[in-house]
C-alpha cells in the first residue's frame, strides 16, 4: 500500500514539473523548430553527399599521382639513381633528411651503376664542392 502512495506522489510531482515546462516552453513551437531542424539537416546531408561524390570522382579519375610517380622514376632511371629501399628518413641515426641521403647516394662513386658493389657498401667520403660541381656538370650534359 505504501508503494502505491509513493507512486501516486511521484506521478503528482512529475505532472507538476511537466505543467511548469509546458508553461515555460511552447510545445508547438518546439515541435516546429525540431521539424525545421530535421529538414535542414536532411538538406545538408544530401549536399554533403553530392560534394563528396563529386570530389571522389575528381580525385579518382585524375591519375596525376601515377603520372608523377612515372616521371620521377624515369628521371631517376635516366640519371642512374636507384631509390627504392635506399632512402631512409635519417642517415646514420643523425638528423639529416631524406634529400641528404639521396644526395649522398648520387655523389657516391657507384651510385650511377644502380648495383650494390663492394665500393658502394663502404661508407662514402663526404662530397667536396668540386665533386658536386662535377656531378652537376654531368647531369647538365
């Protein structure tokens, strides 16, 4: 019996709170706002989907990355530098960049052959200005 009394009191309190909320807020206006939100949200989702589809089509069909990779590989093949597996982000644990590693490979005596001979396994000496100028002259010719 006590539980029924407690339940009735709780329902009475809930009813008073709901009446207060209805007085503070216009339920019809809230429903109208929610409907407008849903409509605008659906419109935004459709626009977003169309934009994403368009961008996907543009980026998939471009083929620019493959073309760029082919051109870079062709240039590297022409000057005799084999990059795959040789370029690391750091050289010798130092803070030198990958471009420095490519330069070091390009100035090494056997880099133009593309094969790892005994001379290329040894640590190459630091390139001098004359070595760099000779390499640049070879690349220009």
